[in-house]
C-alpha cells in the first residue's frame, strides 16, 4: 500500500473551504458520500477538541463550523498585525493596501494549508483505527517539533467515503520586523531551522524550505507507520522516471523549466514593483517636506528684511537726539509696532497661500514626478554600476575555477 500525504491551499475555485471537511453541506446531494456513515466521522479543532455528529445535535453544546473556528483563530492571533499594518498604510496614504482577517483567510499565501492523509486505496486500505493512531501520533510529534511556528487548527476523519482518510488544516506563522505575529510560511520554517534542499543555491520555487519540511514530515509518517507493523511503498507516486512514459517525462521537464522561468519573472516583477512603490512613498514624503521647508524659508527671509527696516526706524524715532516731543515719538513708535504686527500677519497669510498652492493635486503630482524621475535615474545608475561589478566579480571567479579562459590584456583594458 501507499501512504498519501498531499498538501494544498487552493484550486480552480480559489482557496480550499473547510466546509467540505466538517460536512457543513447537504451530503445527500454528493454521490461519493454515504450519508448514513457520515454520522461516524470524527472531528477535532483547537478550541473544543474532539466532536462528532451527535455532539452537533446536542442543544446544550456550543456548535461552531470549521470556518468559524479558523476565523476565530485568525482574529485572535493575527488581527493585531492586520490593524497595525492598516495604520501604517494610512500613515503613508495607501489605504488601498488595507486588509482584513477575512482577506488573510482568502489569500492563498496566508490561508491555512490543508493536508490529506490516506493509507491505501478503495481496493485495500488500513482500518480507520490504525489510520487514526498513526496520524494522531504523527501530530503529537509534529507539535513537539514544529509547534512554535506551525499550528494545527482543525482536522476531520472521514469514514463516509470509499477509503478512510483525514483532512487536516494548519497555519505557519512568526513575528515580522515590527514584532507582530502574522502568517508567513517560509520565514516560519527559517525560524524553525529548516534548511534549503540545496543550501549552496538561492531560494527559489524549486529550492525552498517547504520541500525540506515536507520530506521530514513524510519520513516521520513512515517511521510511525513502521512501528505499527506497516511496510509501505516509499516511492512517491508523483516522482521517478520509471512511472512515466518518455513523452510524459519530457513534458514534465518542460513544465519544470517553464515554472522556474515564471518564478524568476515573478521575482523580478516584484522587485521592480517594490522600487516603484518605494519611489512613490519617498517622493510623496519628500515633496511634503520640501513644501514645508520652502514655505518656511520664504516666510522667514521675506519678513526678516521688512521687520529689520521698521525696527531701525523705530530706534531712530525713539532716539533722544530727535527734537520732537517725547509723547509724539512714543506715539510714532507704537504705530511702528502696529506695522510690524501687520507685516507678520500678512506673511502668515502668504505662507498659508503658498502651502495651499503647492499642495494642490496637480501641482503636487508634477513636483512628485520630478522627484521620482531624479530618484529613478539615480537608482538606474547605481544598478548599472552594480551589474558591472557583479559581471567583473563573476568573471574573475569563473577564471579561478577554470570555467572560462582568462581574459586577454587588451580585453581587460577595454
């Protein structure tokens, strides 16, 4: 018999819905489900433990669907991150990036991962009791090893289909750079010390910690199954050239290469988008600060000269050398103080007008575009210089390794 441990988060209809697992639909309409045997199914969730069909029908017991359980778990553990990130988005004026807990549950990067456990097929399989013991022992070891960053939320043992099997859903999480707990698979596995399959190569779609993690879990399952007296076929059903016709094997390799190219393109697109987002955020903040500095400078410089002239006139008027009566000189000085006050009020109004003009959407957008263009030219220049250095370093390394012939002196000069 074969042992199946298959993982997934989404299909053609979007992210997997746990409604299938806890049978929160009319099973009479499903041809592959025996409605009478559905009452024998066993369910578990992280808040209530084990439940059965009879438990649901007990009016004295609170009844929650797996959908509600997962929403409760995500709200309890990740709503702090969601609220904090939304506050940061509002601060940078990008509220279009705001998300909710429901968005985390619907996103195939942050939703729970679902794993199917099955031993055998409809022709031959282990008993539900054996499957239950093996999987629960595995989950205990799973919790002991990975429980700090991988959390089982719910699972269901289905006895109402052709072969006994278990659907289990879990989430990977760890703290982000702000110290907030949030769902993130690769970072969580890195925190657990799970290595890349090929540590000498960069992380990619075909070289990631999840591959190592799944291999560890598969080995644990086989060891536990062996302790229960089962000797299973350990060859993965999806691997090995012996299982494929020649043309299928060629097509599989072509798909793998295409997937790798798509991954590289996606990573490059994300980097470009990150640069553009950074430029947009920086130019917005830079423009606001520039308006503040320019307006303040205009206010100070324009007012300073006028007030200086009035102050000098005031000193001249109050000078004892003037022949006018003291009362008249004091009256003139008071009027000059009024002039200074009017100058200050006028300049305050001018400052507000300058700021309003500079912050008008069309004026601000034009200013931001100039800032972004200058910044983009600077980034492109630095990227070009970095590429030249990288090419030079790579060539020198390849020459040392004997992978290419050393460059001629003339080439080096060029």
